[in-house]
C-alpha cells in the first residue's frame, strides 16, 4: 500500500495527459480503486459511479455491454490527450451472460466460450459507438487480458501456455500491422 508505483498513467500525466480508470466492480473490489490512484490515474469510475443497479450481473459488477457504453461516453469528456483504461468483468467465473443473450450466443465447448462471445459482442458495440467520436482516429487501442482462464486448446495447457494471454494493439488508420510472438509485459 505504501509502494510508489510509476505506472503509465503517472508517466503520461507528467506529459500533460488526463487519465481515467474504469471498472464495473464495487469501488474497493480487488483493490482496483487504490491501485488506480497509486499508479497515477486522475479519475476512477466504478459500479457506484455507473449508478444503475439494473445492469448488475449478480456477482462481479456491471455487465460488459452497458459498462463499455458508459466508458465510451466518458472518454469523450476527457481533455485530450488522454489515457483511458477499462477493466471488464463478464468473462470471469461463474461465466454468466445477460438473459437476453442466452438463446443468441452459442455455448461452445467449455463454459467460458459463451462469455467470451458476449465480451466480443460488447467490445464490437463499443467500437461501433467510438468510431463516431472525434477522438477515435487519433487513438491507440490496447486490448489484453489480466490472466489466463479456462481453455480446451492443448497449446495453452503447457507450462508456458497457462501464463499466455494475448495483447492487441489497434490503430484506426491501420498503421500497425503484423504479429509478434514472444514475451511482453502488460505494462
């Protein structure tokens, strides 16, 4: 709790960036609010900030789809340049999805598959909304996981595979191309 964390938000803040950390869980869940503050985020938004309990998933926090729409609208309020981070929740155990998608999304071969399909749908709808914003074309999007999870793919059941998560960098202008397989830090 007393460690000085030189996170990306602090570094970019010193360069004039505004910053906000979004997560759909309760404010103190997983110590996310404290971590956001300690690592230099200027603002933090949680389930309490969201304020609509009808979108609560019953376990972790706010469903991904509505929370990502809340996140997208919040980004537009940040002074540019900005760093905005969102921590989504829906692809965690108990692998539930909103009732309206139960008969829409295929179940897959393991319980997490349907949740990942729901997260994909939520991210797609985020990008559909973000595409219309003035900040969109000038934004680097980074998508990664916080940890591994259920798998039925043998390559992820190896000693190295159980620690493997993807990281994706996306620019709307398509200037980033390629694939690099190797070790990288989430930071």
